[in-house]
């Protein structure tokens, strides 16, 4: 039975206020708290390591899978392996994410390794949100790893969000795209205090007509540090774009490392990176409307990360 803290975290990371309809696997403090399969989506536990296999049949459309994780005890450290086997001609939404509430003195850590094997002509929307809370001295650590093998003609939209409360994170994402496959990644990230966030993307465009658009928007506050590295490799006639747009505040530090590698004469690759402080004219405009400097700052940050 989920306690109130766990329920609050589920609402933050997965917009869940009750048990979802459809396929789901809810993990709390290292144990399965609930699991349900449907006619087209089967979820089964792994037998060799901690984690689950999610198998989605061909032609599955308008269905969703929820696989959130919550930790509410100090000192828990776990690595979970989840594999998705997605058939042809599917259209599904997958809601993941992790919430850690640490009110103790020991570090709590979750590493979720997600691998996707996607068939032909499918469309996947994947949402992963991270959230930390609790007033203890123990750190909240999340290290997600995501690997995608995107089949011919398939498309994937990924929303990667971390707005508050995570002390340390290393986010590794690797994607390989076949012919006419498409990938769109939107990352939204904010750090504060002495938090550290490291985002690494490696995108291999292997098929003719494949494309990728990887965009990160982040805000670094106080004494936090962010590193963003996005590498797009064009191995065929393809198109790729990566962009990092960061607001830096206080004594924070940000490093942006966009990388492009073209191994085909018809690979069209573009990168953009911009790091800067909040523009003074934006602050002045909002303050003339009656907002305090702190309120104006929060409005600008909120709109930037939306």
C-alpha cells in the first residue's frame, strides 16, 4: 500500500492520482507495488536481474504503459533493467520517471536502464520525469540510461524532465535509427544548490532518410554545475540537429559540448549552443507590471522551461 509521500511523488513524476487504466508497473522502495498487463501489452518480471520486460504486440494503438519508481526510505540503492519489445504499426505512450523523498542521512540512489527495441512504422511517445524531495542530509541520486533501436519508418518523441530536488544525475542516452526513422528529444532541466547534472546523448543516423532533433533547455542556479554533451553521427543521407539553450544564474557553471560527425556526403547536420544570463530588459518589463525582482525572475525561468 502506497503511503502519502509515495502518492505525492507519483503525482509529480507521472501525473498519477490513482491506479492507472491499462498496463502498469509501480515500483516502491525496491519492490513491486502493483502490476497489470493487457491483451496487447504484457509486463513480466526478469528472472536474472531486477527489472521487467514489456512486450507490445503488433498493431497496438491508443494504449499506454506506466512504469514509475518511487523511493521514500533513506539509504536505498538500486539498479533496475527494463526492456521494451515493441512491434510493428504501434502507437503507444510510455510514462516512466523516478521520485526520491529522502528525509534521512544516507544517500538514496536509483539507476534505471531502459532499452527499446522498436519495430517498423510505429510511433512511441516516451515521458521520463525525475523529482527529489525530503529534508534529510542524504543525497538524492538518479542515473538513468536509455538505449533505443528504432526500426524502419518508426518515430519516437522523448520528453526528459528534471526540474527540482535531484542532487546528482548522469543521464546517458544512445539511439540508433534505421531507414526513414525519426527521433525528437526535448530535455528540460534545472539545478540549484551544489547539484550536478551530466547529460550525454549519442545519436547514430544509420538509415537513409533518418532524422533527429535533440533540444535541451536548462537553468543552472546558485553553485550548481551542468554538462551537456550531444553527439550526432550521420552514417547515411540523413538530417540531424542538436541545440543547447541554457540560462546561468548566481555562481553556477554550464558546459555545452555539441558534436557532429558526418560519414556520408549527404548527411546534413547542424548544432547550436547558447549560454547566458537573464536579459535585463525582460526583468524591467515584468517589474513595470508590478512584479518584484524575484517574481519576475521566476516568471522568466518558468516560461523558459515550459
